[in-house]
């Protein structure tokens, strides 16, 4: 059986468009990426960009979340969360770097405030034009993270906000030193930066990559996501239109929620391809000179752990997408609840996929460690995403968010 | 607690040479490895940076001759009663900087231990091979060519399989062994080694340990072909590749000891390898502590240093506790090895020693893999950065968990000893 039959989710109505997009990405991944991985060993970054153009421009995933009336597919509404999740699982199955770039793109559009006319009709138009371009546009998101000892910063739920935004003369000015995007900082054409205003309130500032006053560091060497090279950015009072700042309550929470879902999908996709690699390995290698690995009870129990982690993650992420679809309706699902659930499920999903790959590698031995088999790449990529989503302090921030919501903690 | 040296180790276990050698080695590591190690990953194929460091460590400093008797110019450690503990110290110190370097050095000793450690000493072979290591100022490597394509780590599962799945054959033809087979993944292959120790069978499919042979093969022998190094997730200083033996002929006396004793001497290597593995990981975790200490002291959550947040302190406290416990266990494993010839000790080939040392390796592997992963998460958006060194160790220690039969073989050896399992 294939992964579709094995990793099931509760039924939902999917329209023909969503089915066909996911199928298209699956076919592209199988034909253009997975079948050619050994060929891509040399010169991968350049090839990645070329293939990303196929995915983003030819297939059109770059404008998937652009509103329909502005030239896109219109998948920017909460009801489309499940469809975006499916697409990102397929993209992550090919290469997590594709998925991360798309996840950041979709998170910007799915962020509720940008779609509201009163909050930024102009911004949504600029974003739509940017991502409807015939050129590949890499977005980069800067979230709050660790602060520096001895310095007091504005906080977003205890995470340090290292960028500032101020208004003057009808414009806004963004300032921040050595900010760390989630990914793609080196080549990003658009930055979305969590900033604090004069009252230490968090908001989102959208800054064009070519804006004057942005200085990027050299490429940062990281363990994974090597195709979307990261860099630190320093902004020296970079001027942006005031309507490119979103300071409405819940905007940052919304961004976190979407990233929790979408990056969870990317990691799950990588995990599912790892599952396929492991399936192949355990169905073709023997242990003790006779039995297939998968027929040895101890190995089978490890395989069961892998399957359990991935299948339950799949269920949880689709549940989260369902909660997001409900969030538009009146009821108890307010932004804080969604933020909390997305944090819990996002964190658990990353950890579960990581556990699945870590355990599966135990059975592949040295082959799992060799670049030839590609298992190790998924392992490095997912670990990178997982650590990024921690922001700082491992799971502590999410645990504090959870405790605040469920137990009304006010000091943590 | 301010320094990684303060992590516990039973002081009565420390060898008399520990303090001196550790100081010399650490100085070398600080000067020759630490400043360059972040560039080792890109040097995996050429070893332009790594090779000079090895030359200084193994050749100039002389570690490659340390096991050999003094009559060859060596330091005589193999005949001491603290070889395991000295090996532990060496592997731990190197592991702190780079586990790839540590394993490349340790594995050079590995095949030689088969003929160096009482009661399995072969003077004639030592006369033959010792000069190669004791007279060179350049690094000279050796390798244990064990793993085969069809069986993975079955070869390390001697307790159950007794060499039954080995496909590499040795046939006696006059006064020469003729060897045929294909090995893959040995540390120090990929064109590095000058000498291979080759486990093979004189009767394919046999479960009689008398048919197991351990034969030395010079890398330049006719019929030996080596592939290039594999590209891996980490461990760049350790090259691995394929080796083919095509009607390779070596003198008959290149067999280590002969029927029965070859298997026993080879089986001793399992415990040496496991103790070294533990040392690589506790060394790496000592460096984890150093780097994590800096991060949690200088970066904040809620505008307070990370280490001053109770929830974070809970995590880093557990990590430190694990390092402390693992180091104690590592020294216990080393001492188990060094008790082998004592009246109160057990031979290295006993099920008890094999099972208990494998248990410690399995436990420490799990703690290392988890703690490096957790430390990366504490660093959050910086966790994947090469600059913080933790991600490199995270990549490196994973293969330590996987090799030599990995977690599952450790569990089986433990079950065999503690529950008298007979068929698994």
C-alpha cells in the first residue's frame, strides 16, 4: 500500500482543485526530485532554485495564497488550511526547503489581519503583486527569540522582540540588529518581521528585500535546510509605508499558529518520504543471514514506532487545520485558543517526526547516515525546523503558553 | 561546578598516567583541532585540514605507537593493566573536539589489539607490523574490515551467529591465504589505511568458530581495491568506503592466531569498541556542556538569562545529570575491561562483560542523542548553526549509536545474558 492508503485522516470534502494541486505536486516530486536525487548531489543549490521555480511559478504554488480577486488561487482563507497542509506535506516529501519557503509565504497570507480591508488593503495588494510575479520570491520571517543577557527587550509571551518599529511623518521605520529569519535570509525578497512599537506592543512589519538600509550577513552554515540559505539581517531605520505594519491584536499569534500548522506539514512530508525509504530498506535487507529486517520482531517494533509517530502526527495536523477552519465561525475558538492548540500540536508534530526518523535510522545503520540514501537529509532538515520552531529554550515557550491558557498562569 | 572536568568519575579508577597524558593531549587539541574543526565537514574528501592534524597527533605526538611494546619504540600500553582506562581518556579528550578524529585514531588500534593484548599476543606479526607505526612521523592508519553488504552488523553478532553469515572467504593455498570478498564502511577505509584486519571464513555458512579467521592484509597487496570515501551526515575526519579483495594473497602466518583463537581474540574487540564509543560520547557531551553553558548564560527568555528560568533549568539540569551519570558509567565500563586479567575480573569474551558493556553503550548513546537534540532546541533558532558546535556533535553521535550493531544488538546481548535467551 502507498502512503495515501496507510496514513489516513478523517474524511473531509475536498474539491477537485485541491485534489488536483496535491496530485500535481506529488507527481512533480516523484518525477523531478525523488527520482533524481543522486543526480542532484552536485551543485544542489543552483538546481534547487531551478526546481523551486518549476514548483512556484510553473505549477503556481507561489501565488496559491494570493486572493482570487488579486490574481491568485484564493487559498488564503481559514477553510483552505487543510488544502495548504496537503500541499506542504507533498512539498516537504520532496525537500523540506521547498516546503519551508512555501510555508512562510502561505503564513503571511493566512495571517487574518492582512486580509481585512481596514487593516491593510494596500498591504494585501503589495503582497499579492509580489507573489504573483514571474520571478521567484523568497519570503523570510523573523520571529521573537532569545534576548541578550543584560538587555531588556519588549516581549511576546516572554520571547524577546529584537526589532523596533516607530512612526514618523506618515511612514514607519524598522530598526533591528542581527535579526535571525527562520530561513532564506540570504536571498529573501520580502521580510516579515515581528517588531515592538513604542509601547512595547508586538506587530508585524513587511519590508521589501531591496529596501535601503538592510544589511545581510554572509551565509550561515547550518545543519539542514541548506538550499534556502539563511543570513542575519540588520535594519538601520528602514523606511516602509505605515500600512505595511500590522499592529492589530492577535496578528503575531495568528502568524505563529499558521507556521505551527504549515511547518508541521513540511516536516510530516519529509517524515513520510523517510517512511518510504525505510519501507524499501526493511523490505529488502536481511538480518541474521535469513529473515527480512521487517520480519524480525524487534525491528518490527521499531517500525511500528515510526508508523505510530507519523500517522498520529498526520491526524493531529489535520485536526488543527480543521480547528482553523472553525475559527472563522462564532464559538469558543478564539485566537488565543487557536494559538495554544497550534503551539501544542506544532511542537508535538515536530518532535514526533524527529522521533520517527531517529528510530528508523536505528534500523538503517550506516546507510541511514550516508548521503546516498537521503534519509539523513530528512533527519537534518526536520531537526532544523524543529529547533527553529522552538525559538529558544526548547519546548519551554510553548509549555508556558499552554499553562497560561489552561491554568490562567499570569507570571510565567 | 564551572568546568567540564568536574563531571564525576571514580577517582580510584584513574590510571597513573591519566593526568600527564590528558594535559598533553588537551593542549594539542586546543591548538591543532579546536580552531579548525568547524571546517572539517567540507574537508571530508580531501582531508587537507584533517591530515596535518592527524600527522601531529599520531606521528609527532606519537599516539600511533602507544600500544606497542617498548622494544619497538612504543609506549607499552597494551601490556599495562590500564589500557581500557587510558583508551577511555584518549577517546574522551578527542571526542570533546571531534568524534570523527577520535574514532579514526581508535580504530587504528582496533585490529592491532587482536595481536597485542594478552593472552592473544602474536610476536611474529608484531615484528612485522610494529615498525610501520613506530617509526613514522606521519600518521599511519589501520582498519578493521568487518561489515559486508549482505549482512550489515551481523558480523558483530558473534555470540549468536558465530560467523555464519560472513561471505568473505579465506582459502589456504600452500603457504598463502587467498582472500576474496567485499567489505564496506570500515573506519579508515576510503584510501586511508595501510593495513586491514579482515574477518573472514574458511568455510562459508559454518557456525563452527574454528572456521572464523582474522587475517591481516596490507592495503597495497595485489588484488585489494578501495573505493573513494562516502559522503555522510557527519564524522568527516573518519573516511569510510568499499574494499574489494580479489584473490588477494598474503603469507599464511598473517592469520592472527589460528582456529578458535581468532574468534576469541576478535570477540574481545567488541568490548574495546563499545568502551571507546562511550568515551567518544562523554567527550562530546563535555563540549556540549561548555557550549550550552555559554548560551544559557548569555541569552535570555523573559529578559532573564535562560539558566535562571526554572523551566529551562529543569531541562539543563537533566542534561548535566545525564552527562555526570554517563561519565561514571563510562569509567565503570573501562574498569570492567581492565579487570579482565584480575582474579576478580572476567574475560572480555564472557557474556557478562559483553552484555554489561553493551548496556552501558546503549544507555549512553540514547542519552547523548537525546541531549544533543535537546540542546539544539534550547538554542532554538541558533541550534542548527555550525557556529555553536552542538549541531556537529549531534550529527556525529548519531552514528556512534548506530554502529557495531546499534541499539538493537545491544538489547539482544543484554537479553541473552540477563534472561538466558538462546535463540535470539
